[in-house]
């Protein structure tokens, strides 16, 4: 069985800028893909890419804990997505008090089927918005006035990753009323921040508490998703 | 490791949350046990004495410190939460209301007591996540999501600020001040980060609104002022004043315009809340030792006003179909007591004379006007926004008080129980008493502020 250090060695081709591209690529994919399963798969990949960037700032054993906590978040959200889909969230049934305009925004109306999976009909808009954010993040990352304070020069590429991920997280939150999708935006925002914060603060207690906050956020997102899609069904059964 | 006062407070709140969580399927039992447990906690908190040994509690090398100011604050928070639980007995809330409220109070206690500051911010992030659960109602999650996003952004900014303050580098001062101002503006729903307030009023239950904007905001104000008192230079930097002044001024203008154009009570109350919170934000422009007392007073009277509005609207909305002001035509004459309590609550929220809210609003306006860096512009903007609020309230209350046929709709049963009636009478009497003797609230705020300043 390879050790953590051997795994990191094997994935060394993804460290540095390639890791940033993978991280931001998954973030763009999450913003425009319509199917929740693909979204979560990309999200798990994003935590792996983030883990490889964390290795630059943290002890590898702490970085791997962050990846594992992230995958645990993905697992929580996968189970939630599964339950919500089973109870109607994916099939166009909504709580009784949902207004017509919300159904239009949330329902099948804004999704188109492509093979077994769905794409959002606002795909082109989302892609353009994501590209604008990436471009802005890249431009800011090149300007000395916008370098993140205390970031060592050899980690300058992290600025692009942090700005990009925070920007795409905010975009993800602002473009949707779906709790699972918006929740992934919040978690991306957290990951973007943590990439920077891990350079500033390396106390194990703080890192552990940040991981705990991530898990609490995942649970709350799961709760809100269930409340949105699944609970009216459960209450009807009661 | 023996438990001292901070440890017992946390244990008490968490245990109460666990007990009421276990009873959540039986909402009345959960609410009743919440009332009893809050009462017991209040009695215990009132009787404890703090000294060098009992006020400190160590957890994994971190210190929780209970000061006299925090003890007084929690006496108010626990008593007010108890009042909310009593009302939830009469107007049943969601099954998570009591346990999550108690758990949030526990996290707010950690936020205020723990040192260093960074752990307080992490406790705030966890509290904000729980608050999102509290806000959600009947599958409506827009307000919860918005609140969660804003609270997370503010928390992350404060984490960065904590590091910058510890780094103590001259080159970072300007950035630190901007980030601090931004975080505070977000926490106090300042423009343009106010978007969650109107959604909250539309989606959450009135008791949750009172908890969030009256009690949680008060704890946050403690947190914010603790930071400002520890680093007084933050307030002295021009960037801080400029950002806060512009945000509170624009927020007041927005609130006034929204009140002018409000077509239903949710939007009207949302705009009045924005106006009140713009006053809270503007108070950050005053030095801590001057503004602290009024900053504490404003959310206390806001809580009372929201509680009265919740009492009245709880009585009215039990029968009322959804709709704008016009749908309420004639209801005031059919339910005079409920209408009186509701009207008194929203007039208090507006801060008019002879209401509960006047003491806080008047003290804040005077104090803001006295600040040389503010001048008269901001108080004038606040007064104009209040004018918009007065017009909005007049538009809202006139159909309610007008003559008209009341249409109850099919299947509505009029059921004003004696307990509800007693709660309404008690609420109105208490509100009128506080309006007639504002010194009761003023004295409490004065005591809280002085004890806190002396202790810290």
C-alpha cells in the first residue's frame, strides 16, 4: 500500500499551476452542469485538486485530512441528492407553497436533456459569466497591488486559484435558488478562502475547526435541500 | 477539568437543547420544557458570582472567560428566549425552533467568551449555519440561503482580519480597516448586503425574526464592539468612517423608499427593520465609550417591538388569507386587541414618540448628530427615511382600521383562547409601560454598557 507521500509523488504532475487549472476547471464545470451527480463528481475532484495545492502550504498529513473531510462532505451531499431525487426533487414535484415563478426557475423548464444527463438551458450565459470571472481573477492575480498579503512569491499562482474559486463560488450561489447547487457555491467559497488561510494560519486546532465548519455547512445544506424537496412528501406520509 | 461558570453555562444550554431536541415531535412539550429550562438557567445565572477562579474555563488550552457584562447580557438573552418559548406554546412554531434556538445561544456564548478572537469567529460560523435551519419554514429556503452566504462571507473576512491584526504590519492597516468595515456592514445587513432581511421577513416566522434581529444582533454588537475596543485605531481610520457612513446612509434611503412603496405588511416590516438597522450601523461612527450604550439599547427595543408585532400578527394571521394591505380592510374593527398590539409594535419599530422604540431612536439620532465627522447629513437622511416609514405605516394601518366586511374564507374557525388573550393584554400593557417609562430600558442598557466597559 503506497504511503501518502508516495501518492503525492505520483500526482506531482498536478502540483502547482496544473493543480490550479484542474481546480478552476472543476469549478466552471459545477457552475454550468445541470445534473447533480456530475456536479458532485466534479466537486470531489475539486477537493483532490485543492488537496494538492494545500500540500504546498501544509504538512501533507493535514492536507490529506482536508481532502478526506471534503470527500465526506461530498458523501453527505450525494445521499441528500439521492433522497431529494427519490422524493420528487428531480422529477418536477415541489412543496405545496412553491410559487409558479419558482417552479419555472427550479423545474424542468430551465433544463434540457442530453443523453441520460441534463444541461442547464442558461449554459451559454453561465459559461460567459464564469469566463469573465476567471479572466478577472487572472488579471488581478498579475497585478502586484492585488497580491494576497503574506503569500510567498513561489506560491504566487495561488492568488489566481483563490480569486477564481471565490468568484466562481459566489457566481454559483447567485445564479440559482436550488439549495444543493447554491450550497456547492458556498463550499467552493470556503475552499477558496481556506487555500489562502492555510498559508496564514497553520494551527491544527483552527484547521480542524474549519473542517468542522465545512461539515456543519454540508449538513445544513443537506437539511435545506431536504426541506425544499423531500419534507412535504414525508409530512404527507405522516 | 472542573466546570466553572462559563462551562456550566455552555453545558446548561447544550443540555437544554438536547432535551428539547428529544421532545421535538411533541412541539408543546418541547416548548414547555424550553420555558422551564430557560427559567432554571436564568435563575442560576442570576445567582452566580464571578471571581478570578470561577470566571475562567479552559478547553484544550483555550480560555473561555465570563465577564460581568457577558453575564448580564446572557441574563437578557436567556430571559428573552424564554419569552419566545412561551409564545411558541400559544402559536406553535417549527419542530426545531426551541432546540436550535438554545444551541445557537450556546454558540453565541462561545463566540463572546472564548479567547483568542479567531475561535469566536469560528463559533459564529457554526451559529450562522444553525440559524439557517431556524429561518427555513415550510420548504422556503431563499432567506436561509441568503443569510448563510452573507454570514459565511462576513466570518471569512473576520478570520482574515484576525490574522492581519495579529501580524500588526503598517502596510496592512488600510486593508484591515476596509475588511473590518465590510465585515461589520455585512453582519448588520448594511447596503448592499441587506438582501436577506426582506426575504427573512417574508419567509421566517415572526418569533424567529425577533430572535435573529433582536437577540442574535445584540450578541453580534457585543462581538463587534469588543473588537473595536481592543483595536481603537480601526474606528479612527478615515476609510472605516467613510464606508460605514455611506452604507448606513444609502441603507436608510433604501429603507425609506421601500416603506413608501410597500404593498403588504411583510415588506413594510422589512423596510422598517432596515431603517432600524441602518441606525445601528451608523452608531459604529461614534467612539466605543460614547456609542456603546445606545448601540446596546437599539436591538433591545427592536426585540420588544418585534415581539409586539409578532404577538399582534400572530393573532391576526391565524385567520387572514395572504394578500396586501387591502386584504386586511375591516380586520382592525373585528379584532381590536390584536390590531392594537400589532400597530403598537410597528409604530415602535419605526421609533415614533410615545412608543417603545423612541428611546433608542432618539438617543441614536442625537449621538450621531454630535459626531464631528458625520455632521447633520446622516441624521437628516435618517429622519427623511423615517418620514417614508411614517407614510408606509399610515398606508398600511388605514385599511386595517377602516370599516369593511371581513371575509374569513371557508373553514376558518375563530379560536382566540384565553391564554392568547392574556398574552396580548400582557404584551400591550408591558409595551405601554416601557413606552411611558423608557428609563427602564435605558437603565438596563446603561448598566450593561458600563459593566462591560469596566470589565473589559
